[in-house]
C-alpha cells in the first residue's frame, strides 16, 4: 500500500520530522520501498523531487529533511509496487500534478 503525506499551512513551513517519518516507512519500518516523491508548491510553481528507490535509503531525502524549501503546501508519496515496474516514471507525485 502506498502512503501519503500532505502539508497545508497558513505560514511557510518545512517538511523535517514529518518527511523523515514518512521516509522511514519507505524502508526501515515499512514495505513501501519502490519509489518516492515530494512536491513543494510556491505560488504558481512547484519544486518536484522523486526517485525510483527506497526513501529510507535516499541521500536526497536526507538533504530535503534539513535543507528543503519552506512552503505553504506540499505533498509526498512513497510507493509499494503492486503493478507496473519500479521505475522513475512510476515515482509519484508526477510532473502533471
């Protein structure tokens, strides 16, 4: 089963502990090891990061936990593949959100 994290705030905030907790479910404490992604919204633009590997093992997730952008709105996803290949194109959120 895939897992989601969403953040919606009135003031700018960063995904730190929340992203760390979700990422650990994508490896250390969970089965969702087949890709991850996070989108940070800023106005009409989005910063999108994703990889087709376990979030719990990702240096990019570690970087985003400490240096990720502040935002009013973010969404993150970790994937447990039940169909289709483990690939970059299946790491969500996708570029069409």
